[in-house]
């Protein structure tokens, strides 16, 4: 088993499994964020449920592990592929015609997403977990006023908003390649299914990128 995980195929397998897990999480998180557009009570109730649900608490360390595994193996595979290509980057023209822009730049897209994630954790997750969030009462239940925390940040700083938009775009391009690539690595793809996974991945990537990107702009320019 250790030999398999240390092989190139094993590393790609771990990347695919962790990637699919994170794709599901991103969809859940985007759904939760979209509730910001409905109103404070709806969003705060949903955020409170996510923060207090036992299943979610169990999943948090698993999610963190998924991110760590995905990031580490992404860099391992990128470095490995770099040295395999050698100092002379031959056949670059052919490679560009055979691959998409996002597939050639997954590592850079990943770095942008990592910066975006770090800012997001510092501004929201850390404050919710360790203090700094005002409280509110909804239907007689005391909870964090996460809505005010999020909206106040988006309304106060256009640079944070632009970073979120950039992160959303990078995430969209990342998903464009990652969605079908994960299924292909796991052997769940052929010529027919490759087209299906690609189409579904593109739709999913656009929805996710639009959801994450439109929210900060809405609260800065409209709300």
C-alpha cells in the first residue's frame, strides 16, 4: 500500500480523492454563502447550524486533512513533473495544443486559491472560532451574528472584495480542469464520459465562481 501511495499513480489517486471531497465542500460552502443574499436571519440560522452540528464538527478535521493532502501532493506532483521534463522543455507547442490553459496553470491557480483561503480563514473562521463576532438572537436562540461580520468586511474594503473575486475566478478555472480530471484518474471516464464530466464540470465551475464572486460585489456596490 505504501508503495502504491508513493508511486505517481498513487499520488494522483490521493489528489483525485481529496479533490472530489473538496469539490463537494466547495458546493456546500457556496450554497451557504448564497443565503447572505436572502437576509441576516436566514444566513445566521444556517451558519449557526453548521457551527453546532455534531457531524460538521467531526468533518472539520477531515476537511482540514483533505486540504493539506491536496496541497502537499499538488506541489509534489508539480515538482516531479518539472524534473521529468528536464532542463529542455521540448514539445511545448504540441503540449499547448493538447491541453487547456487551466490544466497548464493548475499550480498557479492553486497558489491564488491558497492565498484567498488564508485571508478567508483569518477574517471569518478564526474570528468565529476564537472570538470577535457579535451575538444576535433569532427565534429566541442566541447565536453569532456572522451575517454582520461578513457584510461589514465586504462593505468596508474594496481590496478584500477584489481578492475574493480573483479567488473565485481562479477557483472556477481550477474546477474546470479538476472536475473531469479527478474522474479520469479514478478510471471513471472514457471518451463518452469525458465529455459528460467536462460539461458538468464547466457548469459547476461557473456556478461556484459566480456565487463566490458576486456576493462581495453585491454588498459593496448594491447593498
